[in-house]
C-alpha cells in the first residue's frame, strides 16, 4: 500500500487516530468503524507509542466480545 511507504505523511495523524477511534466506533455503524480501524490504523509501524495507545484503549473497554475490543487485542 503506497500510504504505508510514506510514514512521514502518516505520523502527524497517529495521535488524532487514537483520539477519535472510540468516538468513531460509538457513533458510526459497524461496517464504517471496522473500515476506519483497519485501513487507517498506524499500528503497522509497530512503534512503542502505538502499542501503548492500543493498550490504553483496551484498558478502558468493558465488553470482551465487542468487535472494538477484539480489534484492539489483535
């Protein structure tokens, strides 16, 4: 994917992704939320701050069967 090769263009949006991720899941339908999570996630960079951000979001979830929780665990 071309965007993944241009990390310098993606990095400024990483924090914004984590800041709005839960809101997207809560306010959009599942199909949109899953597309957002999977296609815009900066996790492919495997940075420590990405892992920390996912763990922080996971610590705030309560439903282990919800698609959002399952996504965070991956």
